[in-house]
């Protein structure tokens, strides 16, 4: 199981440093995602996170900003569903890092598969505080999406220890979380519990 942790828009930098420090032994990837911040602000935040936490650059995934990911030697770049990238740039980046894309339909997943992405992030699967008022994608839709493409799929949206096994049963590679750790009094315990349940239910 791959566990991806995504920064919450309501988190301060100091709060993010504390959370990622506690989660470093348990998560596989850390996404820096602040839609309202500039490229320069993201670069500065990322540098501080790499300095002040045990997170290594290879575990850091930068959302949207390819130049920041390249400058830091990050382990990945994550694109929005409709963010445009040329084939030449994609292939150049993939010599250094993983490149993934968010998708919200089976059709877009198939297109991203054909585009040559390294992984997909699909959601939101369950009702989510970060997507108020929007209907969830659902577990059965996730199952169809996983079956429709050959890429590793990371599920996102309303996922926590109580429902992580439903995600495993779809064939997804792992999960991405925000609230499950950001709003938990012990984020590392939440992470460990999700991984434990994934493994226990698979046996």
C-alpha cells in the first residue's frame, strides 16, 4: 500500500513541519499542494520542509509547479486533471521523477494512461470536507477506473482507517489522505492503522 499525505490548505507551515515530521516513518509520499500560493512561495516552503523535517526530496511531490519540482530534485510532480504538459516535457521530467495526474472519471483515466503518466490519483471516493456539495465518485466507479487502465491508482477523498479496506478491494495501489491525518490528534497512529488494516484484510 502506498500512503500519500497531502498538505491541508488550512495548515500553517509550522503545523505542516510538525505533522510531516511525525508521519515521515509511515508515509510513502508527501504532496505540497497550496493552490493559492505562487511558484516562489511553494519553492520557499518546500525548501524549509526539506530542511526542517526528515522528509527526503525523493519522497516529496510538488503539485502543479514543474520548475519547483526540478529545482528541488523532488521525487514527483502532480498535475491537475486538465493541466497541459507537452510530451517532450513529460518525457524529460520522467527521467528524473514520477509524474502523476488527478482524474475524476474513467474517461479521463484512460486518456491519462494513453498520455504516459506514471500514476493516477482518483477521487473523491467518499464524501469529503475538501469537496463540499460535490457527489462522491464512489467505490464501484473506482473499481471500473482501476480495471480500465494499466497505471497504479491512488484513491483520494474521505478515506480513513474505517474504509481503507474498501479501497484495497478495488485493486487500487494505495490512498491519499488529508483530513484523516491533518485533523487527527495522533496523525502517525492514523497512518499506522490504515496500513495495518490494509495488510490484515489482505491476508
